[in-house]
């Protein structure tokens, strides 16, 4: 249970179970008592807070467990996957410190592979950093991503190069005053010259216009 609410019958259910996306009751009778229900439910803020606190405690425990299994890819991935699932439930934009801890752990492991995962973890860490340390961290990580762009272009792995470029651009879109990788524009143009078939006519024209 993530967001407990009480029905007019007095029984508690998760909000997503009894309410539709537009906030209306999905049912007209209590599943427990079969009594006819009023069209309102009532949030249980204290209970929700307790549930969330338990989830955060479990999240921190999973981060500790994953850190203990840095040399065991299977167990590490199991622990981090469970941690990711908890973050989705509690909303990582609220629990930025926990999200950053998980991001740092993933970045320091050898198991972070896809460009999308790199960006996700980098952004999580950035969101809790300030000043020179933040700029230095971003520069180091985005330069690593940029190297992957160049390496894949050299190997003619154009689709992979495009994914890494999109990852670099994703960090740039944060519009940080302390760092921006201007080379992204250059490598987009290079990729469009080497493999124009990756772009439809509209996106090709838009990128040329922007650069």
C-alpha cells in the first residue's frame, strides 16, 4: 500500500485501487461489507507518512546491500532494481538525497551500461550538488559520455553514437550556468553528415536550423 484512503464503510484501501484517474470511485459497494458507499474517500495522512518512512528505510537498506555486492553483478542488480522500484513509489523528486545516493552507487559500479542509465544517475547526483564540485562532476561525466560518442562514430556505430549524443544533450538541457558541453552541436552535425538516414526530413532540418 502506498496511498491509503478510508471508504465511507470505514475500511482502508490504496487510493489507486478504489479511485479512477479522474478521482471518481471505481466501486459503489464496499468489497468487505458490501455496504453502499458514499462517493468520497478520506486520506489517511499519518498512515501514509508511516508507510513512506518504512519504504525509505528499506530503500537505504537496499543501497547498503547493493554496495556490499559490488563484485556480484546478479545480486547488485537485484538490490538496485528493488531500490529503483521504491523510488518510483515515493517520488524521487521529493527524496533527492536517497536518489542521489543510489545514483552515486550506480556510477561507481561497473554495471552501469546504457546511456539512458548514465544520464539518469548523473542527473540524480547533480540535483544534490552545488558550486565547483558540481561543475567538476558534470564535466568529468559528460566528457566520458562524449568519448563514447566519438568512439562509436569511429567504429561507424551510428545508432549507438546517436543514443550517447542524446544522453549528452539530456544533461545540457539542465541549462546549468556552471557547465555546458558546446561540442554536442558539432557531433550532431558530424553524425548527420555521416548517416543522414538516422534522421527524418523534419528533424534533420530542425537540427540544421538550430546549429
